[in-house]
C-alpha cells in the first residue's frame, strides 16, 4: 500500500454544513454498529488476535501468503475460548486480551 488511499485525503470543506453533519452522524452510527457486532461475535477478536500474535511471533516476509495460509487452516477454532478449555486456550489462534482494541467503549 502506498498510504494515499482511504479517507485521509478527503476535503470535507467542499461539503455543505448539512452534508458534514450527515457524514458525522453516519460515522458515529457506523462505529456504534461495528462495536455492537464485535461485542456479539467474540470469535472475531479471537481470530484476529490469534492472527496478530502469529504474525508478531513468526514475522513472515510475505504477509499476504501467511494470512491466506493462516485463515485457510482447517484447525482454526470455531468459537470463543471458554474458561477451563485448556486445549483451546493453548491453541496458536487463541487471542490475548492485551491485543484487544474492542474493550475501550461501553456500547449497548
């Protein structure tokens, strides 16, 4: 990636005040909806956390190939790790709470 894509380079000053307000409300609603989804699907955090841990431990040179291999692994867990599930807790895809960006806001 060259870092030139996404919303970083948008000139929101070309929007009318009404459009800017609608955009802001859309961003807030999207963030709340995303938080709700992630809270109701803890397996997403587990999969991403496990993937990030493996990336940092193995430091692959080809991240795309590594990601494809990782997520095509038939041994990936299919649900969240539960208390006392020692086999799952030690699985290389089990997440660690220190990598979690999803616990900062209290969204209902």
